[in-house]
């Protein structure tokens, strides 16, 4: 990239502040039929006129999807600068991307994308040798919609099993290969879901799945998870159930993983997305019984290491910010746990590698990494390359070096080679990208939410922008399921900021940034706290002149789609654009689809109690679209193969908006075909989607050309 003169920089920021009065694009919405469907909850009747859209296999729904897409793309095609955005996305995206290497057997493996490949390719090389392609998912399907979701090796590296997803579905197929010859070793396994693969020696492995549901496999309920053992060379139909099944207590999520020394099988069993029971089995004794480590679901607990019979567990039991405890496999119940690395004021995640423990703490959502020995003594704090998010601190016991990554909102992810004994590291790989991080800045602020709670938010933008309330701004949030939003670089956000945009991410309650208490404060009858935190974040940006109502867009996906839907229906006056993606939008019926019942820990259910029903109905986006209200310009996005949050949520919400909304703002739905919840989406589809989202957003903020045309021309030259 050539240097830009000071005079041009002035022109750039001047261009950001100018927008023309947009010429509204007339939208003729398809008429969505209504069917008299009524549910009764505790004596209250609730109409659901678009229930028929839940049938993802019907020709009527297929026709509706086609008609809606025709309307939406007709609108998007009228945005003159959408192709410029797509071209810029392709140009910026087209750089080599490399994942952190890892060693298996005699080889070092790594994921790499040459630039615009739809899927990352797995390469390998021997120490000092030439790299070669090991697995290329781009060859799995012509359109790039079949993706590699996981890859697991035997301890000696001689065999591997990998899981693939077709069309973005959560249902996986499993394939076993000989790593030396790269030949497929046996028939493909099918119908694996919410599972990894954990090898036991070279003879077989453990995996998890559900019975295939009756009806649609994309939307029918699945809530009896089972752990299986597959012995190589035998039909899948003969795989033995190791845990789960009709005779035992129902669990919606079951996972099994083998210890590094292959002595134990550890089994985690959950009824929801939070809390798990924990068991172990001694694999050295074929007659051994399951031993209960933890027989309740009041905590999130897992075993990260063992030395012989000594077990090390990470838990938030009586420690909301998590700690590491130690116990013995002979009697591993909580009464026998002893603190190994005690709880601190910051949230802990932990791993092991090279004979050490590595604890990563979130300090106001920023990474801090400490290294301990097996006696629990602090060896050092790892001095990270900057302020941001670190990942990958861990490896095998014999590894004396491993690789970690570092990133933040304005720094593309780089990898570093770390020596566990000295604590020294060197940069292993840095991307060569057409983006200069020094032109941008991130600032963390703390604002006061409605009830007085302090909430952090990181605001990132180009240096030198004028705080005059006219900067196009995306406010992104999640706020749920104990998930933390930590700083990371995104090409699409780089494009937004390059155009003079502001990107703001608050760490809302419901997330995990401040431990279990922060999570609980945004669940069930406290879910409104999450929406209040988000609304207050928007008000902060407006009050401090980063933006104004006319230049503000709110965005979120999945649980974040619920966040956007609830915010736009509660405060339609607050933003110009709303972008709910793959959202949970029908809060009265979410638990009747696929694995949705497992989300009840966060949401509660409409059948749970009269009070819970009233609370859910009070904020459910689908049930709070009001007749005659002017809603912000809305682009709903979903995938027709999304079997995590079924597209019916988005379908019904779009129908409600189109039927009741008033004013000129468009309310559209963009339905990606042969795509799921997001993971494994081909790069080509991702680029098209973001060109549409940003084009829609800027156009509805009043721009008839890209804000920074000068920058675009400079990069084109």
C-alpha cells in the first residue's frame, strides 16, 4: 500500500462526513399467508399465524424462501456501491493465512489458506522437510460447502479421523485415514453430532451422537445424547454405547475424551449448556466400572491433566471465576478436592504443555497468561506481544516448544514459537495483509448500565476521526451462555473501519468475562439486563458523539440475534439499522427444535411457570412486533440448513415485521442456501454476505456512494 498524503487524509475524513439524501428503493413485500394457530399458556392464548413456516421440508416454505430472496436481492442489486465493497473484501481477504502448527507423530501439521480458498487446507512437513498437502477440504464438494470441522490423531500419529459438515449442518460424517499413505481406512461413519473424536490406542475411538430424529433432521428435537466406541474395521451399527441411552438419566450433551497417557476415559454429561456431571473409567482394566467424580450439574468442571492417579480439574464449583483443584482417581469426589491454583478476581481458563500448567486470565476481557509447574509454583507471567487476546498455550507433555497466537481488534492474528523452559518466544508467522494496524486505535471504556452496573466496551476506529456524531457505527454484542467476547481481528471489520466506520463491542452480562456471577446476571428472569446493557452502550456512543441514531447499526448472531431483535423491538427509535443474524427470535418455542431445550439454563421455558412464560413473552422479538411501528432498516440473515437455530425463527420474525412495520425503512430477510449456522461457510459466500450487509447498512444510513471513495481509489491504483 502506498503512503497517503496528509492532504488526502483530510479529504478522506471529509468524505466520511458527507452523505446524500438517499432515494428510497421501493419494496413490494411478498404476502405471507396467515393460518389460525393458537397455543394456550397458563390460560393465555398466543397466536402463531406463521407456524407453517416451521416446516422446512414443505414446498410452500421453499417457495416462500425463494420469493423473499428474490425481493431482498432485488433491493440489494439496486445499491450501486455493493460491488465496490465486494471487490475490496476480495482484495483485502486475499492474503495467506496460517494457523498455529502442531506436532503429530513425525510431522508438523498446520492449516493454511492461500487467500481466497473457500476452506483452509491441512498441510504437513517433517522437521526441515518440504511441506505437502495432507487434506484439502476444497475438493470435498464443487461449491465449497462441505467443510472440515475437526481432525484427531492417534497418539503415534499413524492414523487420523476427521469430521466433515455438508451444507453447514451440525450433523457430521466421520472418515478414518492412514496418515502415511493418506488412504481412507474404512467406511464413512454417519450421523455424528456435537462431538469430537478421541482415540483409544490405534484400534478405535469415542464419539457422540443422537438417534436420528423423526421428521426433519434439520429441525426435529434431539435431546438424548450418547457416547459410542467405534472399533476400527467393524460396522458402525455394531458400535457400543459407552454412556447414555434410555435406561439412564437423559443428557442432551455427552462428551468423552481420553487422557494423554491413555489411562483414563473422562466423560462429561450435561442437561443444558451450563453445568455437567463428570465420570471416569480406567481403560487399563477392561472390567472397570464408571467412577463418579461429580454427580450434580451445579458447576462447570472438567479434567485437564493426570499424573498417574492424580487428577487436575478446572472448576467453578464454589469458585465463580474458576480454579484448578487436585484429587486422586481412587476417590475423586468434591469432598476430596484440594486447591492447586486458587480462584482469583479474574476468570480462568487453563491448559498444559511441556510439563507446565498455563493459566490464562481475562482482565476486563484482555488476556494475561501465567505459567506454573506441577508443584503449583508460579514460574513466570508470559509477556504478551501487546494488549489483546492470546490463544494456544498448551501442547503435549514432551513438547518443549509450542505455538501460540495473538490478536486484537486492529492487529491481524500472528503466531509465536514459545520455549516452555526459558519463556522466550519468537514470531513464527506474521500475515502480509493490505492493512496497516498503526492507522487504527482501540480504546476500552466503562459505562454505567441502567441498574448502575459498570460494563466495559472496546471501541475501535481509524485514528483522527472527528467525534461529531456522524460516524457510521456498528455496535456488536452477544451476552449469553457464559461466552466471552475478547479482542480479535476481522477482515470484514477492517473494511468497515477503512470506510471511516466505528466498531464497538461491549462485554454484556450473560457472557463469561467476569465469571459465573456475570453470566447468571443475564439469564432467565434477569435477561433484560443484557438488553439494558446493550441499549446503554448505544446511548453511550451517541452521548459521546461517536455516532448518532441516523448512523448507528446494531448487530449480533445466534443469541446475539436475539439481542438485536429484542433491542430493536424495545427501542426502535435508537438505531437506523438492525442486523439480526441466525437469531433465536421465538422465545416461546425455541426449545422445541433440535437441541434448543439445552438452552433453558439461560432462557427458561414458557412451560416452566406462569411467571417465566410472561417474562419470555414480554421480550420475545417475534411476539413484540407492534402494528404501525416504524422499525429501523432491518436485514435478517439466516441459512436454510441451520440446524442449531432453525431458520423458522428468522422466517416468522421477517413475516411479522413485513406485516406490521410502517414507514420507508426496508425489512428484509437474506436466506443463504446450502448454509448453516455459520461454521464452515465458504469464503466466497462470506464475502458476498458481508458486501450485502455493509452495502445495506451504509445505504440506509444515507450514503449513495462509499464514504471513503478516495481510499478505495488509492488502493485500486
